[in-house]
């Protein structure tokens, strides 16, 4: 009887459905869990934390944001009452030496949320938590106590304007002068290499050099003037920390301060606006403090640009190769072997491609280019070192199998009758290929490209040795001729995650940044894919009546 | 193969059924249709040969798919090709626009002339030939483009870029294929959105757009429902005013409805070729009779 029942169950195939469905559900759950984790950890990062004052007795106080709470592990005495401890971000690295502090809960005598506690964001040393004491203009006190906070808020916009102006002068204008001076220097060097050391050409160049030098001197003067305007300073008080009693004082130049907030005093709307400002800073600003603060704009830019260059390189390469394999090559053992090889190429570890990129692109092609085109720069390499072009080329090699396979599949799916229809109208094979086959295979090409982009955007290992750096001084695209600087090193979100999360001096403080950056990377890949899928579906709609599926 | 003299006479004053058949070396008559059969046709105009096939052998590698086939297709007539599956109808048809060139290992011997010109002459431009000899396939094969672009495809290949000219050609071709009324409001929609019958008429329009002289149709209705089939058949009858049509069909009724002449093939041999009425009413070969009465095939 029992056997009979089992037999029916097996015959019906229901267990198999449960099994397959279960597998799908498990995978979906894992993916959803991962995305949820990244979302929560990543998006929560910017929300302002309340500042709590923990009284530890004996006059010892800690002011900071509560980050985590956990049970104190107590393996020796399991039946002992469960104790908890909390992790507090106390900031003030310059005073205490570390940002985070574990406190056992039974040490805490009392907690309160002081309304006038401020959170200071500054150029260096991470957050400062404390109380505003006094604002001074030079040596002259301007505001103290309760007015000081308002005064700081009033002064900050002007301070920021001056800081930005100095920064733009130091970076852009000085950069520009450096750039042109360097150009002149190289021209002189080239002339020297050609044996010309005197004459009108040299004189003209020397003169140009002098004029740039004069501009540089003017500029330094201007910067000094601006710096002279930065006279304000703000002093704060903060508890002396968990180890000492009393208070400590800290004075900073106003120019050092980015923003001052009273998180315990913020209304919901203010919190939201704080949040949005932080998010905007994250995507639009340059990184600070070895990438743990500020934004990731250069990394976003580098990632997107690298993927774009890679797409531009990989599409023609892969499509042409696939066309040759499927349309022109004589189908036989040779072609089959090539096809298998191409398929296997997709499984080669990416670092291998990176090594190839270094060996072939950088050391061979790059060094060759330098010798041929930029001899005056040597021994400083131009293309003979990692750069966005070589990184993109390496990634194109990595992803070209994907494009080839997708295109080939598309070509194979085009019925021979379609080609015959074109040939029968008097088209040559080439005309047929270009006018009928290529448009028909376009959706497949784009599918391949989508896969290639997704792979390329997430790839880090080969990039680390072919051109990605922790901090790039300039973007690979800017206002100086030739505008696109393919030889430059660049920043990349994937590498940024690794760098911030595991290489930075202050891993604890940077950890939320890892999630945020991951979220951003995911978002960018999704955006790139949506763009490509959108184009592909439009093409599909154009070509077929069948409703396009993703 | 065929002597130029005989062809010349054939072309000037040959009437279908051809009479000068005894001249060929093999004794196979290029036109086997008997004079007396044709005599029934009161308004029998002199037939002008369009496609002349003489002693054609065709090999797919070692396999001989056509065996010494000789026949002449008259101009502006519909000639049907019937015969059991695998007898070589498509193979013969695809010789006329040299689609067999695409098949590896395919070899053609003998002579095929269209309008007096040997189409296997090495000096001949195959694409020119194909512009002159249109083809409609068994399954409709529109390009994945708009209706307009499908029809403009051939003219564009010939270098016509002028939008007004193309518009005019598209309209004329669609009208010629009896599709204008159904398609005129959706010219920019995908051709794949049309029904099967419409697609097949679109393919006919596409072939007609390059103004060929000969139209080859390989079972053009086999994928269509009876109503669409009827429309295509009507169209074929209309088209023969202007084109020489050679149509392969498995449907005896269709052959008798649309064609003027019918050729029956069997295992690569041309068995019988005469005007359709006679072939279906009084076949002279036993095998033809067996086939059309459904005893085999
Ligand atoms: N590409 C090819 N390579 C080798 N042999 C072929 C090829 N095409 C056709 N043949 C062979 O040639 C013979 C004639 O084929 P063909 O397609 O002309 O037959 P058909 O009369 O059109 O048949 P059907 O009515 O089924 O379409 C068949 O025996 C077939 O197997
Ligand atoms: Mg056939």
C-alpha cells in the first residue's frame, strides 16, 4: 500500500516540481537578502545619528553616536547573567586616537541626549563631537556660548566660498599653468634632442615659459591674499573620554570646517535635507582623507568611462569575429576548435587577462608607443604604464568571448531563407550581410554587449594591475587638449570598495562606505544594463511583431 | 550543347508545342507538347521561348539530382512543375537563378538560357541574373524590416534612393501583389506583423518590385490557408500578363487552375511536359497518369 502511494507520487512528478521550485526560491531569497543588506547598510550610512552622552562615573564622560549593541561573550560562565556592551563612535580621533569605543553597559551610570552637542565635519581627522565654545576672529572673540553656533552657521558659507576658490586656483589654475609649462619644457627638450639649443624658436619658447612663470607668481599672490582672509577660528569643548575625567578643548580654523550640525536638535525635515546633501556629496564630490570621507565621483566617472571605452572596443571586435566564424569561414574542424577555444576563453580567470594586459599592452605596445611618439617624455612613461586605455583593452579581451558567442547564436538563429530571400533579389553576399543579417542580429549583439558590460563593470582584479589607482589626480576626460586622456590612470568603484573596506587606515569608520559604494556600483551596472536593454527592445520591436521580453 | 541555329529558329517562330525537337542529339524534345493538343486552343498565339533548358544534368556531390532534363518555358505563361517529393523540382527551379551556387558541391552540366543568354556563362553577373529572375519561396521570408523597406530592398540595391521613386515602386508593387489595400496604412510597421498569406504576397511584391522577367515560385502556397491560397492563385493568373512564371506545386488542382503548361518530373527525369488541360485529361505517359490519379507519389 505504501509502495503504491510512493509510486504514484513519483510518477506524478510533484516532488520534482517542489525540488526545482525550492531551488529557485532559495536562490531568490539569497539574492534578495544580499540586496536588502546592501540597501539597508548602504542607505543608512548618511542618516544623522543622535549624539548620546554616556556618564561613566568619576567624571568620565563619552559623547558619541551609538552604533551597535551586543552580548558580551562569556564562555567561562554561561549561566551568569547576560551582559551587553555597546559600540560608540566617539570621533575626535585627534584627541582620543581612535574613533570607536566599546563600553560595557554596566559601566554606564546614565545617558542623555544633550541638545547643544554638535557634530563637526572637517577636512581632516574625521568627525568631531563636542560643544561650540567660542568663535574668534584672529585673537578677538566674536561670539561665545549659545550665539557661537549661530555665528558659525552664518560664517560657513563665506568660508566655503573662499576655500573653494583657493582650491580651484590651486588645482585648476596651477594645474593649467603646470600643463602649459610642461608643454613648453617638452618642446625645448625636443629641440635639444634635435640639436637646436639657440635661435628664434628657443627664444620664443623661453619667453613663453617666462610669461607662464609670471602668471604663476601672480597666482600665488592671489592665493596668499585669499588665505589671509581666513582669519576665523572656532574652539570646541569635548569630554576628555573614557579614560580621563574633565574636559578638553579643541580649536580649529573655520576654513577647516565643512559643516556643523546639532543632530539632537534636528527636525525630521532637517534630517532629510542633511541626508540628501550627504548623498549628493557622495556621488558628486571628490574623496577626502584617503577615500574614507567625501564622495566617489572620480570612481563613478572612471568606471563608466572605462565601460564605455570597453564597449566601443569590444563590439566591433566581437561582431566581426563572429561574422567571420559564422558567415565566411569554411565550417570544419578548424572552426570548431576556434569556437571551443573562444568559449573557454570566457572561463579563464580574469587576473590572467590582467597579466597579459601588463605584458602585452603596457610593456610591449605602451613602451613602443612611447618610444615612437613621446620620446621627449622619457624616461617618464606616457603609455608605457597602466592607463584607462590598457585597462579597457584588457577588459575587452576578457569580454570578447561573450560578444562573439551571443552574436554567433544570433547569426545561427537567422533562417537561411532570409539570406536566400536577399540573394534572390540580386544582393551580393556583402550586401545581404550588411542590410539583412546585421540588423536582424542586432538584438543579439546588444545582448552580448549587455553581458559584457555587466561583467566588465564588476571586474576588479585585472584592473588593479593595468591602470586603476587608489586616488587619481585628474579625470581621464578634461578641458585640456586632447580632452580624452587615454593614458591616464583612473579610479574605479570596484577597486574603491576594496581599498576603502580593507586597505584604509580606519577600517571601522569606512565600513559603511563599503556598502554605499557597493550599492552605487550595483546601481550603475543596473543603469547601464537598463539602457542597453531599452535600446535592444526598441530594436526588437522595430523588427518583429512579437512582444519583446527582457 | 544546343546549336545556336536551332535556338534561333525556336525563338523567332516557335509555337508551343515546339516542333523542332528532333534536332537535339538526345532525342529528348525541349518541348514535348504535341501540336495537335495545342490545336484545341482557339486563340493560340505563337509562343515565345523564355527559359530554355537543354540536356541539363545536376549533381549534388556524387548524387545526380537532374538527369538530362530539356524543356522550354514560354514567355508570359504560367508553367507548373509537379512530381513526387524529391524528384528535383526545386533543384531545377533553383538552377534558373543560380541559387544552387550556394550549395557546396553542386555541379550543373548542360545549357540553360534565359532570353537567349547562357546563364552559366562565367562572364555573366549572377546578381544581374537574379535581378532578372525573381523568386518566391515556399515559406514566406520577409526581412525583419518594415513593409516599405521590404519592398524597397531590391530597388535600393539597384541604387534607387529617391524617396518619391521608391514610394511609387512600393505602391505599384503592392498593388501588383494585391496587398495595397491591406497594407497601405501600415507601411512602416514590421512585415513580420502580417499574416502568413499577406507575408507571401509581400514576398511576391518584393520580387515584382525589381521588375524581373521571370518569376520562380517554389510551392508558394504550401504554408497558406485556402483563402490566402486563393488570393495568391488569382494573383499568379494576373501576373502572367507581364511575367514568365514557373511554379512548383504539390497541389494538382492548383496546377490545373493557374498554369498553362505543366511538367511532370520523377526521380530527376522530366517525364512529360505539355499544356495543362491535356496533361491532366489525357496524359500520354503511364507514370504521369498514375501520379495525377494519386496512385503514387
Ligand atoms: N543541398 C542539397 N544537397 C544534396 N542533395 C540535395 C540538396 N538539395 C536537394 N538534394 C537532393 O536532390 C533531390 C531533389 O531535391 P529537390 O529539393 O529538388 O526535390 P523537390 O522535388 O523539390 O522535392 P519537394 O517536393 O519535397 O520539395 C533530392 O533527392 C534531394 O535529397
Ligand atoms: Mg522542393
